[in-house]
């Protein structure tokens, strides 16, 4: 059976288990379930972990930039950041360049939580990618990026 036909929901040959987005959702759901358990054991949830990981790359960052990187809408991200600031994981301040922008930075407690979260989640990543060589991994990332980019012209415009 033609792979594209069996993965195309508009084709009578469609099979759910050949649909890339079903497979991606299934993978992400299982991954999040496992990660959630590990993170909760160290006092974190997945949204906070995402913020810590994003800030671990570059801190401070604007809350809108964090929301986009975390794939969480801005109003929800604002609440997550407020909760994290109250817990002492991050600090917030208006941007000196634009007072409308809130800059979020890792606090010392957030840095230690990030280190602990990395230790908790790294073995899961290692297990998940077991058997993939670096070229396989690079191809996987490139294919996922290509699929994302293919959807860009169809995405609703922010307004």
C-alpha cells in the first residue's frame, strides 16, 4: 500500500497507525506521562520544566518568547511564570528597552531545579533515542522541522 495514501486522512486507504500525527501524538503522550512522573518526584510539572529548560538555554527572556518556545499560549504562560516567581524559581522585571515586555530570568533555586530536572530526564532521553545514530537523529529533527515549516503557510496569523 502506498505510504502517502495510507497516511492521508482524505484517502479511503487511510489507516490511523500510518497517520504521522497520530504517531506523534502517541509518542508525545507516552513521553509526557513518563516525564511527568519523574518531574513530580522532584516537585516540578511539565510546564515549569519547559520554562526552566528554555531559560537554561538563554536567560533572561521575554515571556512571549518563552510562551512561543514552550508552545503554550501567552495568558497561560503568564500564570505559569507568576506561579514560578512565587515559588522562587524565576524572577521577573520589565524590559529596560520596552516596559510592555516582561523579562524572565532563572533564580538560583530555578538553576538548581533545572540541574535536578536534567538529571531526572536525561536517562529517559537516552532510552528513547537508544539505537539511533547521530545521522538518524539529525534526519528525524530535519524531517520534523520540514513538516512544521510545511504547515507555516496554513497557520492562522496572530492578529
